[in-house]
C-alpha cells in the first residue's frame, strides 16, 4: 500500500455504457463527500475530455491532494492497457496513459467487477475476511477475487469472469441452454436476471418484466415461481462449488439485481451443504454468503480505494 497521510481524499470514477459516475471519499472515514454523474460520450476525444472534466469538478471539493481510481468494464491488462469489446469499443487501449498525460496525476485503474469486489473487501460485506469472491448476478454474471488486500489479476485479465464457464453437474437441459457468447450451458445463461425471467415465462406461459415479480409470486404460493426459484438456488449452489474447489474463499459477497432475492441467503447454504456432504467427508461447509453493503455505489467506491491494493 502506498499510503501517504498527507493525501486525505480519493476520487473514484465508474465508467459505464451510459453514465460516468464519480465520488470523492474521505480517506480516514470512508465518508462520501461529493458525487457527480454525467452521460458517457460515444467517441474517444469527447470521452477523454469528459473524464478530465469530471476529475476537475470533483477535485474542487478535495481538501488536499488526492488519489484517483477508475473502474471500467472490459479487460484491464497488467500493463494497464484496456480493451472493451461491448459497450465502449471506442476507448483506446492507451486511455490511462492519455489521461495521465493530460492531468499530470497518477491514476489507478481496474475492471469494474474488481472495483465492486474491492469496495466490499475494504469497508463492505467482506471487511475483516482475508479472502473474498464477490459475484455480480444481474444482467450478466461476473465477479472479482480479493485475497490479503490484493485484487487477483492475471496476464489475460480474466480473473473472476466466471459467467462463461460451465455450471457443475449440469442437466441435459442446462447443457443445451444457449448463451449470448455463442456457447451453451454457461453460468450466465442460467443464472442472470434475463435467464431467470425467461425460465419462469417458459414454464408458466406468462409474461413478466422483472425477477422481483417471480419472488412476489413465490411468496403468494405460485408453485411455478417457487420451483423456478428453487432451481435458481440449486444452480447458484453448484456455481459456488466452483469457487470453493478453486480457492475456498472465506466469504462470497453478492451484488447486482438478483442479490436482492432474500431466499439466496437461507436456501443456498443448505443446498451447498448437501453437495459438500455428498462429495467430501467434511460434512460441514465453512463459508459466509452475504449481500453487498454498498449496492450500486460499490463501483465508484472500489475505484476510489484502488490505491490501497497497488
Ligand atoms: Zn457464455
């Protein structure tokens, strides 16, 4: 950690497909001092200008020098070059170098899912644990891993991107479920919000607009909704088995829209225990499954704290 006590503030910037969100944090308390949002321009010169403008606006409220961190969707390589192949394809690989040259200030950068994970690790639901897998289950499925204060990242920038890996012990139907990536049976094609909605619509023949409606229907004793949710819990438990066998995290923190489904936190641990019982002689699963503390603010907060991991 490159702590400098003379630096009392941190600026976090979360770059999204439609919005650039920014926040100024107090380094001692973690309190949000100022926040700002603007639309994401759709060409590189305007985009770079907009990020500089956001930093200038936020920095006016800082009481000292500050750290700057940016969370960005897509891949961030060890040499800090970026690659976004989805919603921001115009961003140049050298974005961070262009930015630093313009503002003459060091900038930390990481993938947005890593920022979510780090935010929860520093002062959210994973605080106090040594190892955490933080998973976003929303429109897509992806996550970040933090161990001993370090965001785990590799040469291909793919760490934590489990959405396009296969689910363990798949049924034939799961194996044949097409995914947006072109493959079949991916975790994202089975566990995302759109996947959950389409599963309910397919079985019930009804049209719905959100996963929340399935939860409400299940609470009102709709047997189809209850069955769909039970399958969702079972799939989530199998997904977690992957993390446990891979690096056995002390805590799994869930973010994204589907993390609001309260049954996850009561049902998934029970199902997980039955899988572990069947597979190992342990007979007990020592794992905490928790909902993210900072919700949609995790991206900006994690970006602001990036200096703590480098
Ligand atoms: Zn896929």
